[in-house]
C-alpha cells in the first residue's frame, strides 16, 4: 500500500471524532498499565494513524516512532505537536531504521498480509527483553468493515491460537492474550478486541 493510495488518507481529518475512534482512544488507558514503561525507552507504534496510542504512550517513555503508510494520518498526528513523537511515513515492510524497547499497535495487524513476516520483523528490531503489545479483532465474519477489500483488510480478525503459535515459533516468550475491550459498532453489534503481549527472549 503506498501513501498515495492509502484508504486512510481520506479518513484522516475526521479520524479522531469518529464513533469507532472515540472508543479506540480508550485502548491506551487499558493497555499502558500492562506494559513496563520507563522514561528511557524508545517505542514503535506500528500503524499509528493519528496517534490515539502514540500520544498517551509518549507521556510515559523517552521517544515514540509513529510509523504509518498514510501521510495524511501522520499529518494529523504531527499537528498535535508532541515533541517526543517522530513520525515515519513508510510501509512497515520497507525496513525499520533501528531497534526498539517495545512495539505497540492498535487495529493495524488485520491490514497486513503475512503476520509471520511482520512478527519476524518486530522480533528482529526488538532489543533483548523488548516488549510487544498488539491489539486487534478476534476472528469475525467480515461484517466489521463491510467492504473489506476497499478498506485494505487482509484478515477478518484473528484466531489467537494461530497467532500464538506463529509468535512462539519465531522465539517470542511470555505470549499471552486477553480481551481488552468490546467495540460497539453502528451496525448494532459488539466486536471484542484482544491484546497480545509477548517479549523477545
Ligand atoms: C485502522 S487504522 C488504526 C490507526 C490507529 N492505530 C488507531 O487505533 O486509531 C490502521 C492504520 O495502519 C496503517 N497501515 C496499514 N498497513 C500498514 C503498513 N503495511 N505499514 C504501515 N502502516 C500501515 C494504515 O495506514 C492506518 O493508518
């Protein structure tokens, strides 16, 4: 997905006020207490969008790199003027510029074809003992996005046992899953989100 064709560019200006985003903004309050955070750490937020997770994370660590293919989403984030957030407008598969103390991500995993290649990339760019925290949808029937192809959806949520097996085969340890919240959809249904926590050994 290049930045010029990124479907999220069109949603960027209104992203933070969307019903779904208002709910996703609460993920940080639930997720950050599960992490070991210090003011010396550098974290990567994969698929950061407008920074719903990056901004609260940046208040607790030294530096956050907010990586996203959507130039427009990152422009909205940059306008928030948070000094210790560095935006990085590139595909996660283009290569990461350094190693991180931790990687977080919210609702970006289902946009990536190969979770194995992605997790391997994270493993290779996490420092020793580095933390991984991914939030996404449990397996669903495709009704969450509706027009899945147009929205760049590659997975209709995830079978968490398959994700666990992938992560453990790559060498991640302390792999755990828990439901972190239920998203209320305008279609009247609720969709549970999981958080996957793991460490690089
Ligand atoms: C559903 S949005 C979530 C944004 C934000 N994390 C939030 O919770 O509001 C998914 C984001 O992942 C980004 N994304 C998808 N595939 C990507 C890739 N291969 N590399 C970098 N960013 C990607 C999209 O551009 C989009 O901004």
